[in-house]
């Protein structure tokens, strides 16, 4: 790798522009985090209504409201991150279809439309059958809405750390993690033991799978590409090391441990702590992964 | 016609004439740049050497910035130039994320993306880009890559074994070439980059009004 020549050449930049600043910061982290909750709760609603239609019918209205709130948070943070936010409408009137941003904006708009239709079905018409039919389409659309950010990160050619296969898996896992955590907090003790156990398992397995992916990148990522090695240095003793591990512990390790304990002790209280820890840790983990590739000097 | 650029790094002496000409011609705001010359020192005293590398947009044939732009603000001209429509740009910074050469910036005055356009407005009037005109040693060679009789095509033919592009592994197909460059000049990971050697300082904003 070329950085190994540094000791021999003693090459040092003595005049240049400043090191790059972070363009996609906490606002984009909020965007991704809110979208994980907004789509994740739809996945879990679909799952619970299919598996436990009698016991979980009460979640229909609160679940769709939560999804609407978080999807609008996602859209809000998307718009306020634009340097020219009042030109947001250009995406719809001058669309460029090779851009994941354009495709994502169109899909998210359709997703909001379906959520509003579901709200109409359950709140105005009190029609559960119509709600459930719409939920199927909404769940299908929630998949690409969740994934498009991975496509956007993949299109960011300069940032070698963000690869589509890993990021798409991470996006789906983040949605399942956030969705199951939110559902656990939403359902309270109204859920039966069987439902709580299923939600705990989704939370625990998505945390475990996401943690394995992060660790795989952490340990092996730098072996294949020098830019990835240089990027990961920011979390291997660099300035984001502590934040990276705080995120991993809160988002994945604590929820995994608490899910195991709660399944053994049948303690819903532990599950609530696991859910809160997962939601907080997910934000931190996503933020670190978003920021570190931007610290690398491109030129 | 596919316009391209070549810089002969054997000739460049780091005078920054191109940088200044670009700033003036395109009214590039302070603390930003479309073209700049990077200085890298190599070796240990007394065996040291200073290298100069002009860096600008590579006008890639497979441009990641054009692909990621959600509103086609970044677009191709027929002559191969990757141009920008600042009235259409929404400032999402997707192009900043996508460009592997760090060649795009957000203009602090217009709050839109901006970059080198090979002085497309001058080319429309059959004039050379301002940086080409300003270079006292004619290290910047500009012309039509499709025309075998153009200066740039001839230069590439004459220096075939020594022509390079930056980050070829990215598959961007740059229309910007270098002759006489090495890793130290063309690969940012091949040199140590610390804080404190900046072209501009951080005194960019003044806080007016309010209590202090």
C-alpha cells in the first residue's frame, strides 16, 4: 500500500487547501435514524398482524401514526440539510433518474401517500380489511425506501467505506432493530408473552447480525482497500474511536445481552431498557459510519 | 469533440498563476477554489525536493457527480465538459460526496455546488481556459482529444509511457491527464497531510449584532 512509502519518501504536504470538513453531519444521521424507525415499525406491524391478528389488532392506528411522524422527521431533516432548501421541488420537476436521491424522494412520497391512506382506512372508515390490504403494499414499498440510502452511499464513489452489499444489509437490519425496539416500547404490557418473545428475538438477532457486519468491516475492511484502511484508522485509535465503541455497545451488545436475560427471566422491564439502548446506540453507530469517510483527504 | 486537459508536471514551477487567473476569471469566492496548486516536499535535508501539482475537476466521461446529482444541475456539454447549472442546484452535496478528486465545493455565497468548468464560457467564444493563458511555461495543454492533430493528442502520443490520470481504479474515465507525475503528486495517501499548511485561514465569518 502506498502509505508504506511514506517512511522512505518523507513526503509531506506543505501548502494546500484545508482538510475537508464534514458535509453530511448529524442532520443526515437524524434522517437515516428516523427513516429506520418509520419503515421498521411498518415491517413489524405487518409481521405481528400476520402472526397474531387477534392479539395485536390494537397496534394498527398507533403504528401508522408513529410511522407517519418518523417519516416526516426523515423528510424534514432531508430538506433542512439542503443548502438551497426552498429548491427542494426541483427534484420533482427536474428529476435525474440515475440519482438515488431522486428515486428515494419519489418512493418516500409514495410511501407517505400509502401511510395516509392507511390512516384514512383505520381512523375515518374503521375498515381493518382495507388497512391490512394497504399494509401489504406499504410493507413492500418500505423495503426500497429503506434501501435507497444504501444506494446513495454506494453512488458516493469517493467514499470507499460505503459499499452497497454491506450498507443495504445494514439498512434493513437498522429498520428491524429500530422497528422492534419502537414496537416494544409502544405495546407495553398489552402484548402477550409470545408477542414479546418474538419482538425480543427480532431485536436480538438484528443487533447480532448488524454487530457482526460492523466487526467484519472493522477487522477485514482495510485488508482489501487502502482508502478503507485509512478511513477505519479514525475508529482504531483515531478521534472517533470512543464514539464508535459507545455506539456498538449501546446499539448491539447491550440489547443482545438484555434480550438473552429477559428471555430467561421473562422480564419485560429489561426489554424496555434494551429497546431504548438500541435506539440511542443506532443513532451513534450510524453517525460515526457517516462521518469518518468524509474526514479522508480526497486530493 | 471531447475536450481534455494535460499538465506536464516537469514544467510546472508552482507559481500559482493558473490559480489566480481562475479566481479572477470565475470570481471564485475566498476560502474556496476551482483550481489550486498543491505543494509536496519530498526527502530529508539536504536531499529535498518540492513538487507542484495543479488540481482541478477531471471532467470524467463517467462522472460520479453527474450520476448522483438529483436535478441534473451537473450535466455534460456536447464537448465533454461537465458543466454546472447553479440556478438548478439544490445544494444537497451529493456531488461533493461522490467526487473522488475532492474537486467540488459549496459556494459560500450562492450556497450551491461549484467546480472547474474548463472555462466553458470562454471556450464558447473560442478562447482558451484562463489557467492555460496564464501559465508562463505552458505546462497546461488543452484541446480536443478526438482530434489527432490537436496539441493535447500529439503531447499524449509523444509521452505515451508517462501519461497518468488520478485514481484510475475508480473507473471515472477522467479527461484530465498528467505527464511526469508520481504517487506523491497524484495519490493523496502517498504524502503526510497535517493541519496548518492551508491556503486559507479559518477567519471566514463575522458575527454581527447580538451580545458578546
